């Protein structure tokens, strides 16, 4: 095996791990919101893009370091989430077939955010990147990996572990899983279902923002990222099983490696078609997804 083939293989492996962890984090946020509120968030791609754009603005216009800008952008996700929940999301909690209403509302949000980002950030640049937090390369066995990407990968895995720990051991996580399984029975056992709705929307938004920030810290991006991520994350949720965090993580890793392999030999756009094909295939064979809640 020649050195060029080895280099391509190493690139696919490291990029696949990185993208898979980021996809898993974003899809976990989307599936938590859907599993609790029945909210298919069509604007998740815009949420994903807004986070690194805010960090980029803080770095370029206010001179903040990348970690400080990313931390502040993540903090801003809290009032952003509460504002959307208070003004839009909670108005549909009691609407029959609210998943359809939510899908239409979030499609509208997608158009609003896309327009705002195009007339603001679109006028400044057509390509964005954040300064790397770390320089240099580390060797993981025989595999080289940029220290900055290694840091992002470790942060993404840490957040996924923290999310699983929250879901399994914390009181809120147990209440959230109860609402996932049967919200009426959860309410009869004393669970404040509306409070779970509010907190799950906040948690899901934080996960999507965190994933977008990690993507921006590791890779350059442009405004088309929102559309690509909306398709990717929605496909991951459908294939993994709506409301299944485990499904989001497993399928997210699979999609990350798919993206890395296809990008090495073709274009990321073809990977998007592969995701859609996988989603349609699963819907035909197993409409509930590969994993149940």
C-alpha cells in the first residue's frame, strides 16, 4: 500500500470520527426536542449555523479569543431558546397534530433566519473560519491528527457522555424519558410535562449550538452549511428513530464516516443524496427508525 493511499485512509478515519461526533451531538438535540414536544424542527440547520457565525463575529469585530467567543455564543443560546419557546413554541403545546403546526412554523423561521443571515453575514464574506485554539499535530498510534481537531473531538465526546449521564441518572433525564415513552402516564405520576417541554427545548437548542460551534472551530464553513446540516440531522433522526438519543449517536457516527468517504472521492452534495436515500429506505422498511425510544 503506497503512502498516498495511507494518507487518504487516515484522513477519512479522522474526519469521519470528527464529523460523526458533531453530527451525533446535533442530532441528539433535534431528537430530544422531537421526542418530548413532537417538534420536527425544520430550522435546526439555521440554529447550527448561527452559533459559529456569532463566534466569528465576536472574534473578528471584538477581538475575543476563539474559546471566549464560543463560550459566549453558547451562553446566548439560553435567552435565544427561552425567547422562541415563550413567543412561539408553547402556543402549540395543546394543538391537535401539533407536529404539523410546528413543522410549518419552523419552516417559516428557517426563511426568516436565512434572509437575515444573507443580508448581514452574507455581505461580509462568503467563507468563514475561526482561529484554531491549538496548533501542531499529535500522533494517535500511527495516525496523525491536528491538535485543534483532536480538541474538538474530545469536547464533542465529552458532551455526548454528559448528555447520556443526564438522561440516565439525573431527575430531569428520568422525567424526560418518561415523557418520551408516555406523556399521559408521566403526568399522572406527577411529572410537570410542560416544564419538561420547556427544558427539553432549551437542552436541544444548546446541543445544536454546541455542535455548530465545534464544527466552526474545526472546519471552515459558509452560509450553505445551514441547508446541508438541516438535511443531514433530520435524516439522522429519522434513520436512528425519532426520540432515540442512542439512535442519533449511532447513526450520526455512520453518517460522519459516509460524509468523510464521499467527500474524499466526490463532493459533499452527493453525500446529502446518500443520506436522503438512507432515510427513504428506512421509512419504507422500518417507519419507526432503527432504534425505538
